[in-house]
C-alpha cells in the first residue's frame, strides 16, 4: 500500500482505495484501523512509501479557499447609486430579465425588492443596476484569476501565506 500525508498530523490516506485513517486507536480505544496497522508495519520494516503533504497540496487547498471567498464576495451584494442590491444567482437572473424588458420598452418600470426594502426603478435605473452588478461579478472573477496566478507562482509556503492574507482582505 502507498499512503499520503494530509494537512492533519495524524491523518493519512491510502492511495489505492482513498480511505482516510488516523494513526490513533479507534473510537472504542482498543483497535486501530487496518490501514493504520499496515502503515505502522511498513514503517517498522523500512518499506513505507508515504507521499508528503507539500506545496502542491497546499496550493490546491488555497485555490479552493480562493474560489469560496470569490463566491462569498460575488454573492454578498453591492451598492449602485445608493441602492443596496443582492447579487445571489437568483437576483442576477431576475435583474437580467428586467434589463431585457427595459431594453425592449424604454417606458418600463418595476418595483424592486432590495435588502433595505422596495424601490421603484425605471428602465434606465434597471439597466444601470444590471450593468453595475455584471461589473461587480466580473471584477470578482478578475480578482480570483489574479490571485490564482499568484498562487501558481508561489514556490514557498511563506509566499502562499501572503497570498492567503490577500484573499481575505483585498477585493473590488
């Protein structure tokens, strides 16, 4: 069997069957997972093959955190001309439909529910809101792309820590 180390010091994964196990006694306190027994046997015999948890795995984790943070910012709302707008996927779809209606009918108006309450929007306001929300989303993806390139370029864990701080603090 071949094993992989994980980010947790006592948690390992068997490469062949993707089973995760700990090098600690089972919850009943008397037995160890069979993979843990095999791990320790190979370790004692000097035949253990264990892939370390290294920079590629850390980069993958940081990229996952980056995508989650982009989604959080993307769907967390934005403000357009003093109007707070939700930016979740449903709202973006509804706003796109309203913008299409406004484009087809310059006299279009609608009551729009915002996190702060209802507002009356005319065709130009709907178009402005749609454009601003679209720009907000595009800026979020552009920032994610920029940070992903920085993650790819990292050659040390220290460099990754700097990018991780940027993931939490700097967004459009």
